[in-house]
């Protein structure tokens, strides 16, 4: 820029004298100025390219890395044909280490979740509950041991077949940009209006959807930015219900609901999920107290499993969690 401006001043300086002496026309000087400008601009562009090229090559390498990355979860060459037997989930000595981590997050986890029962998983934050649950839809593969769905190792099924059986509500309820209806029918695009309304009713979201100006056609912003945490959770639950899967997975999906809605939802859910396999991760003991089986997880290990009543007596970890949440009266009732 300095060179360019100095050149301009020089051209005008010299040109002005030449015009004054009558040697050149004013138009000649202006034309000369244009040519000088173009030549200097071209050099400027070259220097800009020298700055951009290394940046672009680094970015291109990163994009290529993403495109070339091999998914660690692959479909088997010869997938097993698995009849739908209700969705029994069995963990057999499952251990799991996150890639690049040193310590296993799950160690030797074994339990069975059978159709018709609710299996709850409790434990402190970071004890590996979400990791455990994320192994079922095969977001990761177990490092050791086996995970069986309907008696077949999940690695022998196609991902589409496996996930077809599962209704999953993640810990961070996720909505997509689109309408309320599109979000609910995401897992089953052919769901009828009645199906959608029914799923919404069970998920206790009818009132709030009816209060939206466009009802089921109301827009949802990207990542559900225009609805509250509890509303997001309820829509995510409705989405799982609309799919009518065999296995329901709720990862801390009731945490943002008030106690009244939580209770109403669980009551409605109980009749809807009859005969299905239900896995619930929850922080609140009241949410999972009535589960047929409670698995207590501590630092990635199963320390106890049984009913609420059994665990209150046999498991100090469970007793501690329960007594920190329930009143004296509630504890005495057990
Ligand atoms: N993607 C990940 N990569 C590496 N470590 C992880 C990842 N996700 C979770 N962890 C670790 O695994 C442990 C268990 O996490 P998580 O299963 O989310 O616990 P919980 O759901 O019981 O709170 C934590 O110590 C956490 O730091
Ligand atoms: Mg979690």
C-alpha cells in the first residue's frame, strides 16, 4: 500500500510538471496512473495468495482427515437375521475403555434387562451410566465381553436392524430444526396424526404443544433453542414413543421435569411400555423406586442389583443415595 501510494504521488508530481510544460495531455497522465495501479494491484494479490495458500492447505488436510476417517463401528459382512423376540438386553462381562483413555470406564458389567420389566441404572455422576447405555445402540463397541440383544451379539447385527428395535432418549435431549411434528415422527416418518397425538399425550407435552401458535406445525429452532429444557425432554420422549420400539432407553430423561409432570409421565409410560424392555437412568430415587430391577453402578462396576427394597438393606452405596433424597417418613415406609 505504501509503494502504491508513493507511486501515485510520484506520477502526479512528475505528470503535473510535464502537463505544465505542455509535453503531455492530462488524459495521458491519468491513463499512466491506471496502468501503474493495475500492475501494483497484481503484485498485491500475489502476496495475498502467499498468505492464503498455507492456511488453505492446513484446512484441506483437516477436511481430508475427517473424510478419510474409518468408522470404528462397522456392519458385519454376514449380518445375523434376528427375529424380534421382545428385546431382551444382556450385558456379559462388559468392559469399556474410551479410545486414548488409560482407565476403563466400565469393568466387568453383567446384568440382564428382560421384556416386561423396567431396569433402572443408578450411580453417582461419572460412574459410567451413559457410557453403559450408549453401548446398546452401538455408539461404541465394548472393549471386552459381550452385549446381546435377543440373544445375539450386537456386533453380528446390522446397525439399522439393531437401532430399529430401540427408542433412545439421550441425556442431552436433542431436537432438530423443523416442525414439532417432524421432530416427533423422526424415528417413524409414516406415523399418523393419531400416533403423534397419542405419543405427545403420554409424554405430557399436549398442553404445551397446544399453546404454541402453530400447534404441531410450530417451528423448532436448531438444537431446540426455542423451547425449554423440560419441553425438549418431553418432545424427545414423544419421539421415542412414536416409534413404538421394543427397547426403551431413557438416559436421565426426566431430570428437567417438575415432580408433578415426572409422576404423570411415569404413570402414563408404565401402561405404554408394558411388555417392552425399559432401561432408565435416573438421579432421582423416586423415579426408579418401582423398577423391577435396579442396577447400582459405582466407578464403572456393578456393586449391587435388585429391587429397591432389597438394595436398601444390602447395598450401602444405594442406601446412601436413597437416604440423601428421601425423607425419614419415606425411608421408614420401606
Ligand atoms: N467421549 C468420552 N471420551 C472419554 N471419556 C469419556 C467420554 N464420555 C465420558 N467419558 C468419561 O467416562 C466417565 C463416565 O461418564 P458417563 O458415562 O457420562 O457418566 P454418567 O452418565 O454416569 O454421569 C467419566 O469419567 C467421563 O469423564
Ligand atoms: Mg450420564
